[in-house]
C-alpha cells in the first residue's frame, strides 16, 4: 500500500465520499478502504514502537461480511506474526452476534427463509438459506456434546417418551425422537437424553437406557413410561431395582377405545375414581378394585376380560407406594408430555425438517432452554418422600 499525500478540505472529502457511495457497491468499497487504512496505520504505529526489529510483511486478503456483498480486506502482516488488528476483533464480534441470533431464531422454530429476512432487516445483508442452515447447525456439535454429557449416578425419577416429527432423508417420513427427562437429587429437572431412532420400540429404548448407564446413571428409584410392548421387560433388564409406573392417562385412553361412545363417559368416571391418588390404599387393593370394576362391564364388552387378566396391572398403581403429595406428579408422563408439546409448538410452522440432525438441534435447544428456565426451580414436594432422599 503506497502512501499518497492529498490536501483535501472537509467539504471536498465529503463530496468524494458522497460521489462514491452512490455507485454500485460503493458503501462496501468505502468501508473496506476505511478498515484497510485503519489496519495499515495501526500496524505502522505497532512497528514504530517495536524494539525487536520487526518489519512489515505484506498483506493477507480476506472477505468479511458486508452489505449485500463481502468486504474485501487486506490484513497487514508482520515478519514475527505478532500483529493483530484491533478492528478485526470488532468485525468478528458482529459475526458472532449474527451466528448467535441465527441460533436463537432457528431454535425458536423460524425457518431459514424467515431468519434470512430478520438478519437482512437488522444488518442490511441478505443471507442464503444454505448459509443460515450452516450458521445454525454449526452449533450442533455444542448441542451434541451437551446431550452426551456425563450424568449423575442417581436420579430419583426419570420419565421416558418418544416425540414423533417429520424429517427428510430420501423422502419425508415421520420418525421417533427418544426423550428422557430426569428429576435430580436436588429436585430440579433436566433433559438426560435426546436420540433419533426412526421407529419407537422396546429395542430402541434398550439402546437409550444402556447409553444412560454408560454415561454414569446407575440408580433410578422410579421410571415413568407408557405401555409400549416389551418396554417393562427392557426397563427391568437394565434397571432391575427401579420401580416402574405406567402412565394412567395412556391406560385410560386406550381402554376407553373398547367402549361405545354413549357409555364412555360413565365408564371413564368409574376409572377416574379408581385411580384417585388421594386414597390411602395399597397397590394390590387398587388392582383388585380395577379388576372388579372391569368385571361389571365384561358382559357388555367381553374384550375387557383380556385387560383385567393382565399380569402387570400393579405397574399402573405404583404411585401408591409414595407419599400422597407427589402422586399426581408421577402417575402420568405429563412432565415429558409438556416438554414434547413445547417442542411441537416450536415446530408447528414447519412441514418437516431437512434432516434428523436439524430436528435434534431444535429439540436439544428447547431442552437447554427449559433447563435455564422452569427446570432450574426445585420441586420441593419430593423432599417429603424418604425414598427420594
């Protein structure tokens, strides 16, 4: 860069600037010139103060984000590679802000097209859909690391459920995303695992539970789940000492399908009385109560005989082993259902995800957001339960 001496008045300089700005890409060219000059002068002063005989060593060409097109910058170098232009730190900070904003907006469920419009409005620069995707998914490794972190050895309660979302591989299809939510010993909550296995099955859950063990989770007092076929046996195999509570809402919903609509209201009211958590009864007493109730409907609906003879009915009443104050919080999978519902609200504006990774990204973001929000507050009702202390 050669130094040229020009004695321009402020008015003349302003005229030159104005004439240049109105040209195509004039703003970027002017700003590039300004930044390059700042860096050049900064290096000159740096070398004048250097006592080691360091010298200038040319320039390194780079392109930084500008308005609509990139800024053509010439980074001054020195022979000892010690000089770092201060102005570059400011430009880098803006790039980080753009990345963080893209991350936040993507995590809130905005599409890449919508994010591009927001960034263009704020920064005056248009970003392509692929650029936004790349910026947002650059945080995927961070979320992946969070989802694979080391776990505590003991969680009083964990809840497991699968979330189903449409994702694209070769074609768009609905796939399962396995989610595990845990209650920590300090009675705060956190998302323990988010994994994608296209179809929900007991074998899939076996893989998830084994992964929890490998990450350090050794003991669980209570596992709450739905009644997926083979899941109870899988839980028993991985965590044999754990109690297992099957979601009563899933049970009532499934069993009500055996009943005609005109009888369903009366039938479900009877079930609701049986599952009332305020009663002080033993598990075996509640099982007998359920079987006796179903027998009164068996003549009209013979399919109920099959349900009343199930060997695992006790697992629907496990909550009666605990203090009354926490029963309503552990006899359903409501905690994790609410989490899944919040994810669905975020994804509602999307028809599908471009990849399983993008879906994992968004679910992970929501999990981290919940841990910084509602999940960080302890649920102190659990302190009254000796089994959880």
